[in-house]
C-alpha cells in the first residue's frame, strides 16, 4: 500500500512567498498522478514537501494514513528522480545504482541482484561499468530511474525527468515510463509543465496555477470538461479559442452572438444557460472542433457556419493549422490537410457546437 494524502497543505517561503496554498488531494495506491502547471505554480514545491526535502508550513501530509510531516526524508520510503539526474560523476553506473542500498547496509549479494534486475528492466545491463559522462542523455535518465527502482520504494517522485531530452527521446521515454509504472505497480507522482506528457501518462492530473489547485481529474475529464478558462487554455495545442460573446434568444432557440459569429446552441445545452440569456460570457471551442466546410459532414447553413478571412496557413502534413478572422474575432482551426485555404482569401468554416464551452466572464469558471 502507498497512498499519499495532503490536507490543507501550505508552503510559505520566508514568511511571505505563498508557493502552495491550501492543497488538498489524495494519490491512491498504484496511481500515476501528474502535477501540471506553468513555471512557478508550486508543483516542485509540492513534490519536495512529499519527499520531505521542504518543510510544510501548515497542513498535514499522510502516507498510508500516518502523518509524516516530521519524518526524515530517508525514513519516508520514497525515491525521487531529479530533472538533472544527480548522478555521481566519479562512480560507475552500477555504483550509482547501488549507492542508496550500500548506505542502508543491504547485503552485497542482494545489492548485486537488485541492481542487475533493475538494469535488465531498463535495458542498461551493458552499461553497468560505464561512468555517467560516457552515457547519452537518455541512458543517464534510465540510470537515474534505475537508482530509484533498486530501492523498491513505496512512492516514486519524478521532477520533470524528461525535460533535458530531445523531442524524439522524450516520446520514447514517455511510453517506457508508462510501461514501467504498470510493471512495478508503483505509486508515482510526476511533475511537468508539458501538457502532452500529462495527458499521455497520467491516471489523474492535478492542474495548478499560482500555488492553487485548479482542477483534479482524469486526462479525459480535464480535456473535455475543464473547470475554468485557465485549465481550458492550458490543455490542448493549439489552445482553445475564446470569444467574448452574448447569449441571445432568437427564433425559439439560444444563440452565441459575438462581433463576428452567430452560432446556434444545441437544444440539449439550453437548460444550463437560461440564467445567462442576454449576458456576456466567454464562448470556447477547440481548434480541432472547427472544420473546413468542404470536408465537414452535414453543416447547417446559418446555424453552425461562418465565413472567415484566412490570415496564416500552417501545413503540418497530417493536419493544417489555420489562423482566421471572423469579423473581429480571431479563430484558430485545425483542419484536414487537403484544405484549399489560401492566405488573404475567404473560406467557409463549420463549428461542432456539441463540443462548445461557455465560461462566466467574471469568475472565469465553466458554465458548460
Ligand atoms: P518550475 O516549473 O519553474 O520548476 P514550479 O511550478 O515547480 O516551477 P516552484 O519551484 O514550486 O514552482 O515555485 C513556486 C514558487 O515558490 C515560485 O514563486 C518560486 O519563486 C517560489 N520559491 C521556490 N523555492 C523557493 C525558495 N527556496 N525560497 C523562496 N521562494 C521559493
């Protein structure tokens, strides 16, 4: 068992910097949880408090039901993998991986067995005699993970472990870490500012901003039902479109009306929006939910269509990103690469209104 529970946890540096504010969440046994947010949002501080490397200013940290606020890091049965790997340059890979076990006076045979087993899992058996400087970035990363694995800890903490790797290796390590999680049946807390890492690896994502938890949910929940404008804009690339709009009643239905758009709101959403009729709201729609009309299925003329001026066309091969202007509204769409859209020309686009979002303009919270 390895459950980690934070209850109203605060970290205030030097009596004034509120790095983490009132964090409450549970990481269940064997769960892969990602702390996600922009630089400075407090995710590393949260991780370091769990590790015991940073004192908790206020609140309670429990591991398996026991309060561990005052338990030394070495007695918490937690292993941390750092962004810079923190390998000892003068030691071989074997000795780097064995170091923690030697400190704990584990018998030599046992150390040998555990290091070789971890090396096998990570595919670095042939590197055990090398020094860190004789390794590639990806190999060093594996050694750092190996050093954590040999300890067989209750909880693994990862602090942006892939940020020093090139893009291709990052993709590969992402899936390796995910496989490792299943194989070890480990509880993992993983810090990153990369939303793709979070979406692809996490069982559960905790999104933070300015020290405050914004939302906790599965990748799907966070993508499909973001709690507020910040989360909606942070997850997804290119980011969700936000358009200042008013909800109006017309022709027996509700509509989104902005400077450039007039779009019919599907009837199934009407009930949730009745309090917002004639009020200003933020309309949100993801770029991947806007289509080039030439490739759209059954567009409803005058209900979910608009004519846009094409500002920039970015072909990526598998898809094309369009930067558009609809009246005064800037819209980004990700469309079929066969699009014939040309810069400076106009084109017709279609909105999948079943995927629309509405946010309160004042609180920025999601209404729909
Ligand atoms: P990054 O992705 O850049 O590492 P982060 O989300 O992990 O950012 P933290 O490192 O937890 O953020 O920092 C949160 C806030 O606490 C920041 O405003 C930071 O400047 C501040 N902070 C972090 N460590 C200290 C410290 N030792 N003393 C004072 N302030 C600190």
